C-alpha cells in the first residue's frame, strides 16, 4: 500500500489525467445538454494531452533548444508537446464544428437538450422517416 | 520522368484528392465544372492505385517504402505500400468513381444549392484522401491525424443533407466518434510511453522485446485501441450512432460512409494489431478470442436488427453492422485463410454496399418513400436500378459466382482451420439471416402488384454508376484473381513478424 501511494505521489500527472478522463467521459455519456456533452469531450481530450506531455517531461529538464556551449544539458522530450499541438488543433476544429451543429439544432428545435430534441423529432418526423 | 512518378506514387495517391479538395471551392458556383473535376480526379486516382498495385505485384508483394520530406524512418513519417495497402487503395478509388458518377447532377434535391454541393464534394475528397492515407501510412500518430480528418469529413457528409434529422445524427456521431478518437490517442500514447517510437516497425520490435515488463500498460493500450477503433468502425455494442447517421446522410454519402469509411478504421485497427502488437502477442494476451466473440455477436445481432427495420436505408445500415462483424471475426481467427477472407470480404462488401445504397437512393428519390412495404412495382418500373440491387443482394448473401461468396468461403475455411465450430455456425447463420432481410425487398419489388405510378430509372450517369458497381460485383466473383492474390499476400504479410 505504501509503495502504491508513493508511486501515485511520484506519478501524479498520470493520476490527474486519469481522473480528468473519467470526469470527461462521464459528462459526455450522462448529460443531455449538448453544450455539457461538448465540454465533456474537451475535458477528455485535455486529459489525453496532459498524459502525453507528462510522458515527455523530465523533472528539472531544460527547454529543448540545443546549447552549443554545454551539450550535456538534460532537455525534456519535445516530441510529445509537438504532437499535442496537432491534437489541440484537431480538438478546436471538433469543437467549432460541434458548436455549428448545436446552432443548427437550436434553430430547428428551439432547445439544446438532447432528450427534448429526441421527443420533438419523434413527434414531428414520425411519418416522414429518415428521408 | 517515369522513375520520378514511380518513386512519388505512394504519396501522390494521398495528396492528390486532398489537393483537389482545397482547390475545389474556388470553382464554387460552376457546378458542372466541379463535377467534371471530381470525376476525372477519381479516374486518375484509380489509375494511380492500379499502377501502384501492379508495381507491388511485380515486386512479389515486397512493400514500397517512402520517407516523407526525405527524413528516414525512426524520425520522419514513413509510408509503406504493401499488398494490404494496394488492396485497400484499389477498393477506395474503385468505389469512389461510380459514386462520383452517381452524384453528378443528382445532389440538388438532397443537399441544396451549388455552394452546398461543392462543399459536399470537398468533404468527399478529404475523406478519400484520409482513407488513402490510412492505407499507406506506417506511423502511429499519422494514423490518429488521418482518423480525425476522416471523422470530421464523415460528420460533415452526414450533416450536408439540409434537414434537422441529419444535424442531430451528425452531432451524435461527432460526440461518439470524438470519444473514440480520444481513446485511440490514449492507446497510441501508452504505446509511445513504453516503446519510445511512433513508427510501427520500430515500435513493434521494441514492444515485443519489453512488453513483459509492462503488462498492464500493454493491456490498457490494446483495450483503448480496440474500443476506440470499435466505436468508429461500428463494432456491435458500439454501433449506436451508425443507423441514424448512415440513413440520414445523402445517398451517395451513405454509400461512401457504409462502404468505405467504416473499413478505413478497420484497416487502421488491423495495422495496429498485426503490425505493432504482432500475431504472437495478440494470442498471448488472448485478444484473438475477444475479437472472435465480438465478431460473432455483431454478425448475429446486426442481422437480427436489420430484419426488424421497415425503412430501406436503415435496414442496409444495420446490415453494415453485421458485415463489420465478419471483419472482426476473421481478425480474431488469425490464420492466413481467415485473414485473406476478411480482407477480400472487406473489398467486396465495399462494392456491394455502395451499390445497394445508391440503388436505394435512386428508388427513394423516385418514389419519395423509403418504406420497404411500399416498394411494390419498383422492379418492373425501374428495371436497371432493381437489377443492380438484386445482383448486390445476392452477392452479399454469398451465393457462388458472386463476390460475397469468395470472402465468406475463405472465412469459413479459416474457421475450419482454427477448429472453431461456433464460428462456422455463425458465418452460415449470418448468410441465412442476410437472405432473410434482403430477399423480401426483392420479392416486394418484383412480385407485388404495382400501383399506377409512373416511375423511371434515374438518368444516364446514375444508371452507368449502378451498372459499373453491379459489374464489379460479378467481376470480383467470377475472376477474383489479382484481388484474391493481393488479399492472400496481405494476410501472409500480417502473420509474418518482421
């Protein structure tokens, strides 16, 4: 138990990432407000970003810019941070697209609640079908 | 000149559709020109894929490597075109061509004005480029980026139909697919943390050396990846978004989504499982049993759900869930026969399902109704459309001389080799259920008295597209030669550890 606790203390960024991920996934799956679902997605993605960046970090490591004078300096691994830049761009585009869809849904149904939308859809499009 | 083209062909097949997608909006309102450009792009694309496949076959299946930007493998992104990539590229480009033909001049009633139609084509080409990228890449992070490009274009395609139902389906799809992407990125992260490589070959070597030191991380990685790709390729309990999304999309988009996009994620999963983990490690972890079980459940449940649908496009969408089950079943059985069968079935299902969705689209556009019970008389009044639908249905059931038979036959041989009685039973049961949900449509269309409506086959490009797809189904069934050869070589490549 003691060993486990010590490991948790040392690896706390991963622990935090795990908790954030669970909070995010829970929000996405249980909330019916479309905005809250979207926020959940963003929390979940941040958790993954945190995990990657923690993996590239070295405690006390310097900024990874090659120093000609003392090449022995310990630098952090820049690759995960660079990858997460791409990840953030992807996450922003997903958010933008989802917001656009929410606006479209609000225009048609006048609400941003997933359950209410499902009810209205059943009432309005029951005979029309999906086509 | 020729040498230069040959060297850069692997990246050309990915870049070309993406590049055309970015140029297309400048032609915005000249819709004829846009359609011409898109169709000629798919022709060129198909020729490129065919040339690449012939190069690989000449090299006896030795993969062609390509380092992006001239950076060699562990540092730069490596593309690798082997038999698997060629088979998939041929499938994507070969199906895109008839779909582009079908869409020409036929999108206005589903999508809207010329600007929206142009956007629709842009999304199709982006999806095509991403799928081609998935086929050739051998870099884990590149897989994630391509998966995201494909996901966003898929959601865009679903929402391109100007209807609130489509917007709702697209939103649900987007949320679940993004959940899947987060899991995939997490899985890739775990692999990177323990191996220190993103290149599949290097990661695989490292993983097989050290995995016993980190069994829990390996388990986390493999389950994150399985669930992530499972959501995106609509593996049974995770398929909830598919029926709404695929039936709400415009018909040519449904054809691409059901025929190609779902397979793209499956190809990524195949690559990650077999090229990174390797077949030995999968069996060590017991993953093959989970895959087999999930596949069998998906075949049975997908088919049963399809039986209960009265709406044509929804029935076809649930049929896709069942056919994805065959892919996972073949992956789980993990021998050369079953893998070859899976890969061949993947390609033949792409042709069949696009044919079915396009025919369904033509029928729905003409009759204005998507209920199967009200399709009486379609067979006599729209002979070409319904003939194509019938050929594709018969093939999906798996009757000899049609393409579906060869994939399922190899899968069956694979399950005999694996000695898995239950799998044999499920493969045959799947075919029977498939007949049970497709043949009633044909019966209603041909043998029930027709109403006094004046329905007609769609225009010339649409008819050509349907005939091309039906001919493809028959060609793959009668002379599967080079395609089966590619599938068998790809299966052997997957099983041999590098």
